[in-house]
């Protein structure tokens, strides 16, 4: 049973900012101590830790990585899809950053733009901070689905936590921006003489999520692109109906190391199996999971920069 509540204190941005400041002070103190003791190893270790802390907190989150992938899905027409998820507009990502993202997306001149959810940081976010999205343009349109933060759905210590549901407000603002919000719905599109459907579902943690309803209006022979904020949709038997699934939610772990991968637990049942990148599933469906561009809890990212994912499908 869900309960309506406030997020625990450790989710509050000021707590993490205070922790970053404290760690910076410890790092500076360690460097000074090492120099005082003439201990090169001590001072160098603290200096590198301080440098990594500064990079992860204030440099990496502001970088926008353009990640272009060529995919070959014969059921879909040749087209370019630009993907941006997990905006988390609020204390860490503000309007000016969103304008940068919109400018970069439009400059790509994609055929289709998709936004797989989590537009808000928390229930205190001003929804009208998303208004910069009204400048997005693509010939086939801009489509979005809602994420768990938009509806106030969180997991805490293995239990479901319900905060304020802002999904109706987010939907209203996005539609005012000319963006089609797919809530267990599908739309037919035609590109280069070939028809396909794009479907989207409410986030899997929302009681309203209904994949079967989203697929009900799609003819069996029509190729399908599915938007699901959470990649756990691949655990639903009906996912096989989609040629391509596009998701976010994982942030790529937000903190990664080479070879080791994500340092943070992934908030999904599939975990690190589908935490980023392009995956060909045994069912024949292709899954694309983006890092997203925003952060939750702390403002930091590490070797996992904000990402605009560009999928170029070619049937050649």
C-alpha cells in the first residue's frame, strides 16, 4: 500500500551540497597536512580526491555528451531519433541548462524527438520551468511519457513511497508546448512512405501504467516504437511487440568507473543488465537506455555525463 509522505532527509539537495562542502574541506585539510608532514603520497592522494570531487560535482554535470548510435531495425523506416530523458528540473538543473538542451536537439535536425520521462526533480519544482521545451521542433513531432518523479513515485528501503503527484500538471504544460504525451496510448506515423506506430506508457511504478491498453489500437502488422521511462518494461511479455524500446530512469548509474561500471544501485528490477546503451534482446526487440541529463539526490556525476542519445536507424 502506498503512503503519501515527504522524501527522507538524505534526498534533500542541501544535505548533499553540505556533504560536498565538508568533503572539500577535508580534502583541503588533507593536502595541507601532507605538505606540513612533507608526505608526498598523503598530499597527492588528498589532492586527487579533491580534484575528482570538484570534477564530479561541478564540471561533469554541465557537460552534454552527444552519443550517436547507428542501429539497424528493418521493421522501422530510415530515420533519426533524438532522445533526452530525466531532466529533473529543479535545484541542480535550471531553465538555462534546459535551453542549452533544446538548442542542441534542434540543431541535430532529427526526424523525431522523444522524451522518456522524469521532467521534475521533486514536488517543489515549478512546472513552468519546463517552458523552454516549447521551442522543440521535429518533422514527425515531439513525444513524451511520464516518469516516476513526475508522479511522486519513489522506492525507499524496498517500500513504495508516494509524494505529491504532479503528472497532470506536467502533462498540461508539455501539451501547451506542443508535445504529445502518450499515456498508455499510441499514434500512427508515416516516414518515407512507411507507416509505424509510436506508443507510450505511464511509468511502471504508477498504478495507471497499462502496456496492453497502449498496444490495443496498434495493428498487428504495424512496426512499433515503444516509450517506457523504466527499462523494466522488458519483463512484461508484451514487450516483444515492439521493434525498439526507448527508456531512461537509470541515469546510467550516475557514477561509473571503467570496467567496474555503475557504483550506485540501479533503481530497477533489471539493475545493471540494462542500465545504459543499446541492447539486443533475445526476443528480437532492441532496447535503448539513455543516461539522461539530470541528477537526483546529489548534484554529482562521475564518468557518466548528461547525454543526448541519437539513434540513426538504417535498413541498408
